């Protein structure tokens, strides 16, 4: 772990630029807050809240929640926050604040209602990683090879941990441990309070996938074509499942099954207990999208330009919805609606049961990141150097 005294983050607050004082050593006590969020739940399920504490909503990375609501009758732009680079990071939303990374090397905290900047911290590289918020701390990775722990209220740096590769993986926090992957080929478990390494597990390729953690097991993909199951306490391998190409998407773990897409164009369902394949579904083109799992369906995008709904029971196609370009984005399911973006510059809201289009909104710039939906608002980063908040029209 890097000593925080050797690295200073530039903190911008309330429109002025100040140099943030960085503590030399992390405290042995975990920062706490009065609110509770789903990122510390061990069963992988989200609590009854309208926050989005991490990428894919919960430690199981299900991409779905029945809590809260999303817009169903169309949206209008409420505000737009400009950065100096593309925003591929998926926002986290917690306690009235939106947290997101940008290609301009900053992590931003933005007031969810007004769209104004609360603080910004500069890292040493682009920030594609999506933040996770737990117990008053924001955890996020950067292209400067480091994981950052930042105070959610002020952005002050609590600790950093340096790997040997860029971090595009999005952290997850379970039982006071941060799990994250690195392009150095390893998955890491870090002490959430201090940043001290608890264990690392090396693969034969970059780990761009974001770990899912359920029932004491970590599930994560690698560019070496494998999906791994690791003991959360030790990092020991439980099993590995090999696909036909790299796995950069994030797996979803629901009801004892792990669902994941691969660059071989297939969506796989494997048993969480032993990694045996239940079924696979061939889209015919590369998959970067991470699946959402809800109501007996797996929802996922593909380079085919389509969004697919696939039966969790047997892997049969339930419906497809064709967009105008590659769907790299990961769908989210809020109650009965699927929200997903396409590189055709549109955000789509689809009926979860049928795939019927409820509405579409053209944002005016390519969309690579995934939407976050909280309190009836869709928060969405764009390649047009902005984060937009879209509310029901």
C-alpha cells in the first residue's frame, strides 16, 4: 500500500481549488455514518433503499432492484454536469450525492438535486472504474494503478493502494473488505479501513471484471478466458470455468447461479457451488455488457446491437430489442422496466416482460457507461464529457 503522505490529491470544493491535506496513515477504525447501505450486506441483496451504492446495485451484482422507482413515461434533462473528459464510469448515488469518475482523471461528488459540484479529487490517470460507497467512504480505481478510499462528505483521501496495472474494475465492499481487480492480472482483497492487502489471486490475464461477492465466495472474470470462484476469506480458488474468449464483464450471482457474458459472444449460466455449466446462449457477437437478473430473466447487451432477455431456467430467448449500435452498456432492471444505453446515443426504457419500448431518449453523445436509477431519476455519463440527470417528463 502506498503511504498517503507520499501522494496528495487535489480537492476542488464549492467551485474553488484547494490542496487537500492527506493523512499520513489510515486509522484503525472504519469511518461510519448514520445511514446504512447495501454494500456491506453479506447475502448480496440490496436493502430497501433508492440509493445506488455500487456498480450493479449490490454485492451479487444483480443489476436489479424492486426498491424505489424509475421513469416509465419518458424523461427530460434536469441538469448536466460538465467534465473535461468522457464519463464511462457508472455513477453511485447515496445520501443525495452522485459519485462518478471521468477520463479527465477526477472523481466527482455532485449534488443529486442541483447538479452542482460538492468536491473533486484528481488522480494520476483516467477513472473508468465505478465508485462504491460504504460507511461514509468512496472506493474507486484509477488508470494510475491505484485504488482510492475517499471520505464521502469531503473527498479527503483516507488511503490508496497501488497495484501493478490500471484499475478499470469497480470495487465492492463486503464485511469490511474491498474486493477489486487490476489489469496486472490479479484480484485483490483489501482492508476497508486501512487499505492493507489481505490477499491477492493472480490470473493469466488482465482482470477488468468487477468482483461479485455472495455467501463467502468471490466471483470474477479474467482476460485469460476464465471465470473464477475464490474463497472470500483467503483468496483460495474454489473453481474455474473456461469460456471461448476473454471475460471483461461483471458476473451476476442470483439463486445459486452465476451468469456472465464472454467475448466469444455467449452468455453462460454456471452453478455457483462448483462451476458446472447449466446452459449457454449464443448472441453471435462480442459481449462487454454485464447481465442483469430479475424475474426469471437475464438481460444483456451485445455487439449485435441488440438487448436480449434470456430465461434463467433453460437459456432460451424470451425477446430481443434491436438498437442502432453496439450495446456495451449493462442493463439495469427497476421493478418492471429495463434501462439500457446503446452507442447509437440513446437511453432506452423497455418493458421487462416483453421488450416493448416504453420510451427512448437521445442524449446527443455516444453512451458507453451504464445508467444508475435512483429516486425516479436516471443518472448517466456520456462520451460528450458530461454526467446527465434525467427525470420523468
